C-alpha cells in the first residue's frame, strides 16, 4: 500500500528523472520500508520522504539538461530560427485532447466577447447631442451649429437646427467655400421626413412607418438614383479606389436585379447604403430617403435669413455668455459656440480686447457645441505671437491653416491659458481644445470632450433621395489621432462642474511662482 | 556554459563522495553509509540522493559500475557506483577546505575542547 503511494508520488518528478532513477528510488523505498518497521521509524520514514519530495522536486524541474546546453551551443551557430524540444516523448492523446478543448473554449470566449461584450463604444455615441436625434436625417453626421439656446423670442429663429442649417448653408455660398461644408452636413429637410439609414439597419422601415409603403419605385427611378449615387461617389468620395468599387457594386446589384424586391424608397435607400458599406465600412457614408421632397438649396442666401441670424447673434452676444475679470487678474471667457466670423468678429474682438491686460486667461468651453472653423482659428490667434499651424481635420492644408497671429495690440500671446472642457464640448470647440493641447499652449481642465471631428457633405439626388459623404480628411501634422469618436483628453481631469475652480487654482499657483 | 553545479559542493554530494571512498555502493548502501557517517543526522531521501548521484555522474565524479545483486538485501539487481579519480580529488580538496576552516575556527577559539 505505502509503496503504491510512493510510486504515485514519484510521478511528481519530471519524466527524465523518473526514467533514470524511478525504479532505483522505489527500490530504496522498499529497502527502507523493510528495514524500518514499527510506528516511529515508519513515521520518520514518511517525514523524510515528504521533506525530500518538497526539496528535490523543484530542484529537478530547475535542472538544466546538459544535452540542451550543448545542443543550444550547436544551434546558435546555425542560421534561422530553431527550437529545442524539452519533452522526451511526443504529447499523449490526453494532452492533445485537453489542449484542443482549451483552445476551442478560448476561441469561443473571445468571439462571444467581441460580439457582445467589448465592442468599442464611441464616446460620441453617449454624448451625442439631442438635436441630432430629433432630426433623423443623418445622425452619423455631427451637427456643428451651436446648440439652440432658448433665449426669449428666439426659439423660432435659431432654436431649430433644421431651420438654421439651410439658412446657413445658403449664406455660406456667398462666403468662403470652406464654410459651406460646415453647415451642409444635414439634409436640409423637414425633420419628420428624412429617415436615417442607420435606423434602417436596425429595423425595418416599413414597421416603423407603414405609410412609406405607398411610394412605389419602378426600375427607371431606381436606375436614375443608382446612376446619380455612383456619379456623386466618383466625384466626391475621397477614397478614389473604393468610390469606383462602390459605384460599380451599386450598378451591378441593380443590373442583377438585387434591388427589384425593395418595397419602397426607404428600403431602397437602406439597401444602397448597405451595398456601399459592404465595399467599405464607412458609417458616415449614407444614402437617405425622404417622402416629403428635399428643398432645393437656394443659390444665394435670402437676405432676411441672414438678417435673422445676425439678430439672433446680437441678442445672444454672439454666444459670448460671460466675459469678465476674476480675482487675481484672471480673464474669464465663457463662449458657447464659435459663431460666424463675418457676423461676430466685432463682438469677439471686443471681448478679447477687454481681457487684454489679464495675467492669465481661462476659456470656458464646457457648453460650447462647436461652430465655424474660421472663428476657432480667429480666437486661437490671440494665443500666439506668430502664425501657428492650426490643424483642422476637415480641411486640407491651405494658407488659411495658419492662425493670423500676432493680433495687433494683443498681449495675451504669452499669458498662461486654461481651457475648461466637459463631455458636452463638441466639434469645433474640440478642435480648439485639441490644437492648443498638441501645441502645448494651454492646459485643458475638465472632462474628456464629446468626440465629434468629422462631418459630412450633403448631396441632393432628387426630391426624395440624397447622399451624405464624409468630408475629406487632412493629414494630421501632429501625427496623433484626432478626437473623432474618442474626444480630447484634458490635461487635468476633474468633473466639469469643478473645472473652473481647479483652473483658477492652477493659474493662481502658476502666477505666484513667477 | 553555466556555472558548475557542484561549486560550492553541496553537503549531500560531499557525503556521497566520502561514502564511496574505498568501496562501491548502490543507492541504499550510500544512504546507509551517509547515515552512519553522520550519526544518523543526514538521512538522504530518494529524491535528494538520486538527484545528487545524477549530478555527480554528469560531472564525472562518480561512475556507474554495473548491476549486481546484494545478498543482504534480497535478489534484486542493483546499480553500483564508484568514485572516480576526479571525485576523489574533489573530495580531498573539499576536506582540505573544511580543514582550513576548522583551523581558523580553532584559532578563534570557538570550539570547546581540542577534539577533532
């Protein structure tokens, strides 16, 4: 009995030891067991054996085989990879089976995790502005207009993005071409009609709105939409190779009759979106359908719209909510959007001029939802004493990619600067944060920002169909990823509500050090 | 090459070398001889014993002789070990090293009496 136990314990030793000395060890055990009879000697024998096991088993596993040493010396003289097999015999069936089952289990676990558990959730999905949701047209495209503020009597004027955007899109055609894109990111239609293709991915449009079924599509109509979509892709989509492939795919599907079964326009738009994304998974690329006709984009801005915008901006002080000087001669500027420079330049200049003599400046962008890149660059110009490259992911580099620094008379270029951020800080405001951060010009205090970098350009196909195409993407000279989907990380992470106090303390201690 | 395994010489290995001076022994014989040499203080368990033997064989300090029966322990054939010239030399140098130590210890008067 006890010999069996010891024989079993011997299996703890590595195989090379068991092969060489297993029998001898067992024999030694038998010899001792025969010679040492009685309770106490037996007890001593087992204590010896257990102590011996505890000491010698680890030592045997640590032992380096002389065979290996000599062969590794030999191997190192050869070229190419090589490896040594430590096991003296091939793995047994049990080992192979266990290994196989474990590998399968791991594979299964990872695939389940990838499908359900750890899908990367873009931050912007959590902080997506609510107005995007009310306006189903293109939730993939980030709204870049300042969020509607409910100032008295202004709701009808600027509160609704769906009204503001066509107005802005129209206006900008008279201005810099770059601005036009900023505000054309959504189908300029009434909110009820446009249906997001992303929604359609998830659920049948027929189910959500049965009335859509009325619109019948014939082959001619479909062919026209497909041709127009292909043309737009080839003309505007930045990835030329995939644009061609997508266009070909759309036409091939139509030719092969894959599109024949669609019941209505919404389903057709969803199907085309799916076909395009099958070529390249670009969720900013979308083809939308609206039952109520998309309005034609006016060629020139109606003067009364522009006047209304001016009036609204005047009412809100161009969204400069607070401009004041805090204790310790700190300038504080709360800016809730980056409005149109042509309308608000005077206000912005006046605000900055009033803070010109402060010792440190705090930009509060916690409620800033973005706006015009031109205004972002305009504000940033005050922070530099020489033209600084001002990165905008939506633009390729032009002469406008540098700040117009120095600003005449400006004394803020060398003053400590702080930017307050929150999860609601979005789009153009994030550009401000990102650029001053990578340029190491300001300290960001607050929360990680919302993560809206890219927008789309809206292309009207006809009354009912339109396409959203992601904007071109400039090469980021800072060779870091931009803030799309992930936001801009603050330098000092605190709750948005505490950001101002924290920044004041930071600024104060910095000023005291001087 | 890694450092030699028997430098410093473990006491179990030294005891085995000493046990084999003047006689060939099998594993159990070595164990008993070591126990005798140390007044029963060192009882080599199978693992320690054969692991030491393995190392000593690899280093060429002892050699396996042949398989023989030992009449006192039944009819099983046993593997006998013999000290090699290198093993004898190492045992001697280790003993001299210990003797030197002993001299130092004596000079420092940490030993009671004059035995050994």
